[in-house]
């Protein structure tokens, strides 16, 4: 499993939302050496394939491969094997794939050092969205339910919005890794996120890692933006 972060910058995962490799490298270049992870998601991976992960690794980048695998257990397991072979430190599966898919995915990552994270409820979804797909539970209850199922299958970490951090900590303690998207510095555009917090609020609630994209990559100085967020997180953690 990826090492426990020791600094605030190591708790930041910078989302590299770019259409191709050249654009992705331009976003990442000023941040190399800062200690953060870089999230490669569906848009970039679909455009460039596995080579983009290898390219980032050659640059010395730490990679979170966020592809949210959701398939029959054997297919998900083999995808996890492939992600581990690329050198990703973290990857994601959808917990709604069920217990066997989760268990097989966790087993597939054993010995690789890669952390498998279970996606609970997407931060773009709210109670109305859940009802539309046949789930009557509140977002909080659904997140806790799925995390509990994942834990029973050996899962060590989850992806959940800032609003579910406290319930997750209450139910599963401090050893659960919680990766939190939907984090926006004060004054930032919320985009399509519906359940959000500031970096300081998320850290105080107990997030392990924060996923932050445009507030860093679109800033006039991405390095200064990242460092300012890290300072906010560090100050929040000592209060």
C-alpha cells in the first residue's frame, strides 16, 4: 500500500484533466517534485492509453489511476493486475460491483504496493440522483453501507465526498484511508460537485487525501496554489 503521507503536500492529489499527453505534461510539469500525487482519469487514459502512466512515472510522478473499474469479478481482477503492473500507487473500483468483485480486486493488488480504493457515491450525486437509479438511502447512509461491505472484503480505502468523512470515521475508525474529491478552496467554482468542503474543513473532518484539480492547475501559479492549499491543510490539522 502507498506510504502514509507525512506532509500536507503529500495528501494532495492533483487531478490532471487534460485531453492529451502534451497538455497533461504541461499541467504536471511545474508541480513535479512537490510531493503530490497526480490523478489520471478516464478522459486522459482513454486518449493516450497505458503509455500516459508510464510517461508520468518516467517523470518521477506518483500516479493515482482513477478508472473506477466496475465489471464482472474476473475482468475487474485482471484490470487491477494491469494497473499494478503500470506502477500506479492507487486505483479505483466501484463498490456497487458487489462483494466478490471487491474481494477479487483486493486480492489482485496484494504484493504490488498499490492501494485499491472503493468508490462509494459520486460527488456529483445527491439524494434525488440516488432515487433515480433505484437507491432509497440517503447519500450518507449509502456511503457507509458500501464502505462497510468493502471493509468486509478486505478493502483498506474508499473514495467519498467531504460530507461523509465524519460518518466514515465514526463507523470505521482511523485506519480507513479516505480519499476525498469535491474539495474547493473558498471562492472557487463548484462545477458539477454537489457535496463539497474547503481543504481545511475536509482535513479537520478526517480526510486522508484530497483530490483538487482546476483550483491548482488553472491558477496563475500552480505551485503557489498548491502550496497555499497545503499550508491551509497543515494549519487545520494542528488546530
